[in-house]
C-alpha cells in the first residue's frame, strides 16, 4: 500500500514538473535563448567547462544559473568575469527542478539572444530524472572518475544530448580505459556526440562551442512563432501552490 502511494506521489511530481518545464522551454525559445542542462558529478569541472565554452561562444550571449546545495562560490567567480549569473541554493535537495528554474528566469534580464547554461547539482542520479525546460542535456564526465561510469549511472548517459570527457590531459597518469568507457556510452546512447576536452589547456572547447552554436541556430530556425492561447495569468495561478515542498529522499 505504501509503495503504491509513493509511486503516485512521484508521478504527480513529475507531471507537474514536466508541465512547467514545457512552459519554460517555450518562453526561452521565443526569446531566442538556447537552454542547456549541465549535469555531472562533483569535481568533474562543470564551472571550468562553462568558462571555457563561453570563451569560444562568439555571437551568442552567455547566461548562467548556478545550482548548488550551499554557497555561491561559482556564481561570484562567473560574475567577476562579467557573465550574467543567477544563484539557486537547494539546501539539501539533490537536483534542480522546473519550478525553481521558472522562478529564476523571471529574475534574469535576457537582453539579447544567447545560451542559458543551467549548472545542475553535482550528482549523476537525480538531475537525469527531471526536465527543467532545457533544449539539450550536457553531461560532463572526467577521466579521473574512472571508465565505469556509463555502466553505473546509465540514465544520465542515456539521456545526454552531448557528452564531455574532461581532464584528458591527465590520461597519461591514470588507468582510464577509453574503449571500455565508450563501449558503455554507445550501448546506451548510440549517436550522442562525445568531445574530449581539457579545462587546464583549453583543448577541445572550440569544437564544443561550435556544436552548441549550431544547435542554438537550429532551435531558432525550427521554432514557429505563434501566439500563445494560454494566458500567463492562469499559468501563474495554476502553479502558485508549488513551493518545492516535496521531500523525497535518496538513501
């Protein structure tokens, strides 16, 4: 009986989340903002990766939402580089969700077309389960994690639209089995592009930025500008009760 109730609650949370995510996606697309859900375990170099991509992202303005359980260290770092950055602290929650992102984008001035990078909580489990309004999911892995991650965390690799292998400059010093890693990736996600990069040397980021720019242009090109039938007043009202109170735990 209890199991059935838990399943129903989770289904309701996902349904509500996905509904809001679709609104976020629509609004961002109409504003010419390409949204990337940036996932990866703690220490893979998510913020360093964003800095290196942004250096090579000519013609598109970068915006960042930084998700952290605590602190605003990365947000301060990015703001010091002149990058428009908004902080979300979850105070224990293991992932960002669509209501949090919906509230955050209301506080960001999107004054020109560009790319919104949403750096999710450092975690390979929960972030892969929740859509947050993104156009693509970018998964950052690293050679220092070992080559078994696709086998241990299949959902994150299966759902990724682009995979980054960071810290490749350290390969000579590690027992990273790239063939084993890629075999795991391809079993889950046959056609996903995989880029090898180094946050230390900057290697590979020009190619990643080119991929993002192409995808951003395609999103805008295929989007049909249409008037919304739904009223935003009704939309706000329908979600006003959602205060991110779900307290599911991952033990």
